[in-house]
């Protein structure tokens, strides 16, 4: 009769122990922010290995930048990819950057744009800027000043000063009708998001 409480307590401790040993994302983020990358790695590794999206993003940051570890694009892509597939917006943006720049993968503009669009859907200002730049390249097949204006408008409305400068320049190369169309697209985006 007295074994039940002891057995129950032992079982409860066994169930709670992994939570006590598992990393703490916020502690890791605090360490990362203060350049204590060893602690960030220690806090995030187990969480990332168990599929935690935030921790995977953190591991991608460590390996993608060589912070506290040897820079390793393969591992950065792995961890960003896991987080991105789980819907992590910053990881989606980071994958877009890697594909667009050919970091660890062949340059793939289309794949980069795919990840930027997913990140933009979640309000990542860097993705707005990236999509604006992709559409603003007047020598590229993707040139679309109306779309470029829309994305730069979204970034400017989010407070990005660089986007305002890009908008001013872009408007010198657009017709008044194109500017009106772009502003309507940006307005519709803001209302739907």
C-alpha cells in the first residue's frame, strides 16, 4: 500500500526530468544576443534536435554565421529548413537569402523568391525589401516596377528608411498610372494581412 505513492512519485519524476534537462530557448536567445554563443548552442542543440522551430532557427544562425561554431552552410540549411518547414518566418527569410546568394547551394532565384514570399506573408520586412529588389531589377526577367513599388511601400510603411529612398527612385521610372496601381496593390495587401 505504501509503494503506490513512491511508485507514483518515481514515475512523475521520470516524466518531468526531460523537461528539466531540455534547453531553454529564451535563455539561449539571451546568450546569443550577448555573444555567449557556447551557452546558446548548449541551450538550443537538444531543442533543435527534437524539432523545436525556434531552436532550429537559432542553430541556423549559429552555423550560418560561424558564431561559436565553425561556419557550416550545410548545417545552417538543415536547421533553417526544418524551422522554415514548420512555418518559422525568420528561417524562411534566411533560406531565401541563402538561395538568392548561393550560400551552401547553387544560386536559385526562384527558390529564394519562394521563401521570401512565405516570410512576407508573415510580415518580415526584410522579405518585403528582397521582393522589392527582385522586381526592381530592370535588366532581369522578373522586372516589374509595380510589384517592386508595392513591396517597397510595405517595407516603408513598416518603418524601413531604405525602402523610402528606393520608392522615390523607382517612381522616377514609373508612369503615374503604374504608381496608382502599385499603391492600390500595397493597400490591398495591408488590408488582407
